[in-house]
């Protein structure tokens, strides 16, 4: 298995994976809301001037078989909280 980063050309594929994931979650009762994402929102969020998130694809035999979407602000918040904790100890 290989992993690759998504590119702007992958927006339709990312949207498809998100739709399939929400359908799966809905079928098991883990999601009952309305999916509020579009290809345009994904393009802006993932590939805008300041990307807020990124996507990685799991690849097998040259095909995307899975994806991971990670939000950068959360990472920054965790780092910020750790810095404040260490400052409090000083």
C-alpha cells in the first residue's frame, strides 16, 4: 500500500469519498445530519491561498482505496495549548 497527498485535480474524488463515508455512517446510525460540503468548498478549504486541511489517499494497485482528511487548525491549537502549559510551569 502507498500513500499520496491529494492535489486540486482530486476534488471530485475527495467529494465522492466524503459522500460514501457519510452514507455509511448514516446506515449505521452514526450520522443523521445533512452533508454540508461541496466541491467548491473543498477546493477552497484544501487548496486555497491558506489551506485549512489536507487529504491523504491510501493507494493499492494504482487505485485510491481510502482517504484521511486532517485539519491543520486543530494541530495548531494543540501546539498552542502545550506552549501555554509549559509557560505556566516556568
